[in-house]
C-alpha cells in the first residue's frame, strides 16, 4: 500500500510540475512553445495501388514557428504494426513522406491504414498531428467480374473495375494461363482464411472462387489475384480425381460451403475475436452432394436451398449444415420436391423484398415439355416449400433460354425469349408476364440476364449479349423492377459470357442484411 501511495504522489507531483511549466512561462526546456494547427486533410481517402496513382495532399499548417524550424512526417499504421514478423522483428510504421505536402505513388498492400501527418518543432520537439483513414485497393479489389468461356473452350475472367477501367483475361495475365474447361460457377468469398506462403502465416482476404466443367477449382485473393486454393490444397485430405466440384457459398453462420460429389464441406471464417485458420475445408458435413444450383437464405440465419443433381431433389440445409428434403410447412407433399426423375434445374435465385426471403427454382422436363416454378419460405432454422406453380405452355417463361431473379426491388423472375427480356411476376398465381424494355446493338443475341446491387450505391439489371466471338454487357439502373432509361455502363470483351458478379473491396457483418448479394453463383 505504501508503494502504491508513493507512486500516486510522484505522479501528482510530475503532473503539477508539467502544468507549471506550460502555464507559467509557456516554455519547454528553455524554448518558447507555440501551438500548431493543422487543416486541409480529409477524414478518409481511397486509392488504388500499383497502377501509378498518386496520393496528393497539401495541408495547411499554422503556427508561430519559423518554417525552417518545422519538420514533417507522413506515417501509415495498420493492424500488423507493432506485431512480430515471421523473422521475429517488430513491424514498424510505414513512412511515406517527409515534406509538408504529400505526393506519394501508392505501392502498398491493400487494406485499411491509419494515416498520420505529424508536424514537429525542431527547437523544442513540440508536436501536433492529424489522423485520417486510408483505404488501399488494387484494380482487382472492387468492380464487376465477368466469367467467360475463351475461344479454346477454357475459363477466364474480365473485370470492369470501380473506376471504369477494363481488364481482359485476368487469369491468363496473372497466372499465365486460363483455367481448363468451360466455366461453371463464380462466387465471391469474403473473409476467406488461408496460409500466406509469402509470410508462412495464417491470413485472410476477399477471394474469387471459380469452378469449371473440367473439375477444376481456383480460388484467388482479390488483392492481386494470386491463387490461394486449387484442387491440390483445398482440403486436408487429397482430392479424388473423380470428384466433381460444383461451387462455393459464403454463409451467415457456418462460413464457407463447398459443394461437390464428395459431400458438403465447410471452412470457417475468422472467429469473433478475429483469430484466423488455415482455410482448408473439413471432412464432409454430410453426404449431400448438391449441384451448381443453390442460394443462401437470410431469414433462417444462414440456411441454404439447393438442387441435388444426383437424386433430382430440392433440399434444405439449416444454419448448422444439416440437410433435409424441402417439404411443405405441414410436413406433407414431399413428392413435389423429391426424386423428380426427368427434371433438371434451369434457374436458382433469391429475392428479399419487404424483408420476406424467397428462393426461386425453375425445374424443367424436356421430354414432357413441362416447367414448374418453386417458391420457398423460411424463418429462424426453418426452411419450407411455399408453392409450386406450373408454367403456362404459352408463356415466355416456358420457352426462355436464360433466367435470373430480381434481388430486392420487385417480385420478378427475368427471362430471355426470342431475343427479348420479360419478367414473370412470381407473386401472382398465373405468373403474369411483362416485357422489360432494353436496347442492344444490331445483330446481338441476348444470352444473359442478371441483377446486382449494393446498398443505395446502385441497383442494376445486367443484360449480356453475344455476337460472334465477342460479348457485351449493358447495365441498366432499376426503378422497381424495370430499367430507368438507357444503359448507364457497358463493357465489351472476347469470349462467351457466363455470368457477372459484383465484388466489394471491404466486408463487414452488417452486409448480411442485404447490403451484399448472396446470389446463386450459377446465375
């Protein structure tokens, strides 16, 4: 107790002494002290790394010190600053400038940094600083990714980035070659854990996962598109050559799902304390094999609806990954969803309008010439079939060649028939249809329709066309479920368009509330 009291007394005396120094004669170490005021620095900046972009900031500094008495420093700090490197060294702040005005060519690892501008008097070491947030992304960090089939029947991606730049054949340019086989699925896997071979430590990154019809898997981090997983290292145990991968899905509670003929597997993301793991996928949760047709469900807090290609059945997975047949909420009518021999899945999508989540599946039997539209309903831990509606034979939905589901602004199933786009209103008993007005170029064939959005930033109907060996995408701003005027963005590339997905550079858990699209990767 005496030691504690002495320490407190010494602290009080030190505080009194310092207060006396500043209040009595405004001096420090015999030198006059003046305030330094900094302005002209924004609270936040966003830059793109490794493309020659310069971060330029010209702050205002006001003080009574002579200019030659002031020194300046621009410093960056992130979550690794102060920790130990793999070699055991303490990671220091990054110094990016020593002049009053900053002109820095951004060459940083993508991420979020605290930026500090420090002004200091050389004569008495009096210091003032201003804090700001710097978000660093690469040209791969954010934008619309375009999955396509190349001229030789393989898989590659193009990118329309957030600044309007267009990058072609990203896999070929980064990895040296396209991915073998025609494209199957593409999904965005946020907060994907993995072992960083550059640091030999566990890390996390947003990633793009791609599967092909040639059983190929590629998951690349979106910082630089370097591969982090493939067929050889995805799982703890070796992947059998006969395994057919379908795709990946980031879910609300379980983390990342992997669907394949080996069964349903998962890999958890960072835990609540931010601890990381290897990212490898576990032994199968169950024997459920699924297909490339699946959607994430919001009201059930991480449930999944999926088409099982092997048994020709519609299935439901709860938030723990346990599967069960998709049944009516009175637990009857399983014959409507199970063992539907002769039927194939043509479309899977999801709508969350007015906080009511509905998964849409369209099943077709080519021999019988029949199509059915299935709607689901859900609640916490509960996933049921709401209805099954036979598609009228004289409707556009009955003969359509491409499909998508409006995500949040209208109860529409979009479809392409005879080079026109239509919407079937799935909330009506007769699936009433309306034509969706879009303009495409002469000689172009519409092959794709999709809907992507992010909060209030945008809500686009995306139309894809094909003409020879080139594709073109048109993005229309949606009001309700229909385009508002002409296309607001376009892109043209080589190859056959498969799908378009939006990638956001950052992710937070609040995005589960439909700031982020958890779409079926097939569409």
